[in-house]
């Protein structure tokens, strides 16, 4: 069942992005029994099929992995680095794409439109190619050359827009409406969030409930997904508390923090100043007694150097969470000894020109 976050109206589980009132949608699924009783005998995302709104007769052939967690004693806390950049296309977006593609195949949809700063586009392009779904991808002109090259090689219909991330978003919507093609925005797509919530399930099974969850936050697909995963665990009676959520945003593109004058050029993945799920994110910060943290390019550059030196070959957007942790430890917002989840969201190998 789809439920509107604004008016509470309910819809059948069809591919739909918004309520008639304009509100955003969530999937609501009733699970009987305990969490452990519903786990499948798989060691990938299919382990959590009982919690996902998918038809088992329409599962994609590309399967997102259960990713490792590297625990390090760092700056007085127990840092849990979740290696999401090891997914098949190099980012956590594969989780959301997996559920989205399953839903598209279930409804017989064979042509779609997406706007993205790169990672969601690569994910959708790869999954769609494997399932013979045609894809129109809209990306900003500033997208890294390595990602653009990969998109071309995956056979997408590529539309490079010389404008802001929000202008790319509007161009994609206009194109989809004019051509009568299904628009699958991961910003709005309730099924995408269903995929990203599985990270919380994996973290819980591996290490329990963290004290803090730091998330690179632009559109909020990971931020909201992680919250939904822990929320569902609590609703099932599996856990008795939620982590404190910290939305980490790029300077100049903040939607939850005060907007900075200086704009980040490094964190392209979260350069989204007007996310459509802003109210949901605000509610999560209140519910979890969390906060927003903004980081700039100097701080991101320092964090990316540290991560690469320690063998985490990630893109700059991933480094925002480490930059934020250092700031939070300095101001005392995260106490010593805390267990802190740091999802490393995208691979740095895609920044190069490719083969």
C-alpha cells in the first residue's frame, strides 16, 4: 500500500510518484512475525524480500550485495564505515534501483526517464540494459567525465543539461510529460526508498543499533531510507530506540541547515538545494533528536585524502560524513565512545575517464 505523507490517502502498490494532493508517498507493508523469522536464505538484498514490495517473478538479474562494515577506533568513537561503493555499479543507488526495476517489470514498463548527478543514472542504466528497458538520462554538464563515459557505453539516451541540478530536474520532467514516458525520479520514488532501507537491516544484523547515523543528504533517498529501515525494526519490536540522525549537506546547497554563501564543487552527489521530501527529513531530525551539519570543500578534501590513504577509494560526496564527524567531535555533539555509522556511498574509480 502507498500512503501519502501529507494527507494520508492510500493507493494500491502501483508505480506512482505523488499523491493527488501533491504529497510524497511511502510504502506501508504489514509484516507478521519477528524480523528474524522473515529473513530469506540469501546473502544479498534478497535476504530481505519479505520486507520489500516486489513480485518474486520480476526480480532483476543484477543483485545488490550485502556490503562489508569496517570498524575503526577514530577520534574517540567507534566508526562503522559501511562500504556501499562496492555495489555492482559502485554506489548505494543499486539498492533503490533493484526495487524500482522490479516494479517497472511487474507493470510492463519498457521506457523511462531519470535525472541524476551520475550515480543513480549509472545504476538505472546498467539494470535497465540487463532487462531491455530503454532509458533517457538527464545529467548536469558538470558531471564527472568518467561517469559520462560510462553512461555512453551503457547505451543510454544521454541529455547533458548546461544548468543547475534543479534545472536538470525540471528538464527531465518536461521531456517525460511531452513524450508520454514514465518518469522514475529517485527523489520522489517510494520504491527507491524501500531499497535503501535495507542498509539499516544489514547494519542491525552485523553490529546492532548505532548511536549516530551520519548521511550525505541532498534529495534524501539514503537519509530517509536508513531512517525507514530502523523505524520498521522498531515497529516490529526488534529494537527499542532509533539512532540520532545527522543530515550532512554540502555548503551552498543546504536545505536543512542555514544556506552558506560559498558553494561546494566537490560534493556533486548532494548539490540539491530544493529536495521534494524536505518535510519528511525535517520530521526525522526532530523524531531522532538529530541535527544538520554543513561541510565545505576544504573539509571534504581533507576527509577524502584520509579515506584514500586508508584504502577507501570513494568519491568526494562519500567523504562528507567523515568531515562532519570531525566537526561534531570537535564541538562535542557526538560523545566519546559513541558508535557512529558512516555510509561510504560512491566509488572514486568512476571519477576517471574509464577504459
